[in-house]
C-alpha cells in the first residue's frame, strides 16, 4: 500500500548526508528547514491554524504555471517550502507530480524528471509538516487532485493528440486508507514523524558543533 511508503521516509533522511556532493553548509540549511517544518507545524497545530493556506495567491500562481514546463511547479514548490509556506508547497508538489506524468505521457518533449535532491527535500520536509495533522494532510492532497481534475495542462493541451494522464491509483488508495483506517494511519504518521524528528535533532546538533 502507498501509505507504507510514508512510514519508510524516516530511512530516507539518512541518505542526504551520506552524499559526497553535499557540503556542511548545504546540509545545515536543509536540516534547519526540516526543523522549521517541525517547529511551525507543532505551533500551528497547537493554536488550531495548521490548515491556513493562501488559496487566492496559490491559485493565481498555479494558473500561470499551467502555461510552463513542469520544472516551474517544482521550483515554486521549493520556493514556498523555503519560505515556510508548507501547505502551499505541498499542494504544488502534488500538482507538479501529476503535471510531470501528463508531460511524459504525451511525449511533447524529452522525458523529464525532478532532480533527486529536490524530490528528497520536498518529500521529507513536507512530510514533517503535513503528518502533524491527518485532516490537513488529506485536505491539501484533495485540493491538489481536484485542481488537476478540473484544469488541463494548458502548456501542452492545445496539442491535438493531448490526452490527460489519469490520476495514479496510489492517491485514491491513500485517501481510502485515511478514511477507513484513520486511527492506524494517524498513529503511523505520528510514529514516523517522531522518528524523523529525532534524526533531525541529532543532525542539527552535529552540524551545529561543526560551525
């Protein structure tokens, strides 16, 4: 089941810091962003505002991105992520993955994929925020899926042979688990998040000592 992938994320966080291409400053910047995702989600969850999202701005930006290469979505998702706008980033990251599938299915250009570092940072960092509240996690995912359903990819949809890629079944399976196994999933999200929190804190302390 796709949900098991989420519970395995705590393993991924080790890989980034085993890369020979990374340097101490890059590592520290990423770990600080992960820590920011944890601290902000804890705070917003406590005061009941974790679901806040600037939908008007987000919709306007996404509409503009619908006229651009898939890379545009991921770059904006990264921008939101670094600004600490995690709900907006998660929405765009999900739309980005769907647009990427659309792009590659329609063979309108060279096969494209997001870079490993970008994907890892967004997968891990956004999970730290989104997993704090299962209802917000589900809501933002549904917003992204509905946006994709209701809006064609205008950058390529004018092509007569265009045929929108179907939404992968993993998404409906994930939402189904959120509904049917809510408490089990909620506990799994919590345990995985806490395991990742420990790793973030360990790396944060380690990298601080290097400064």
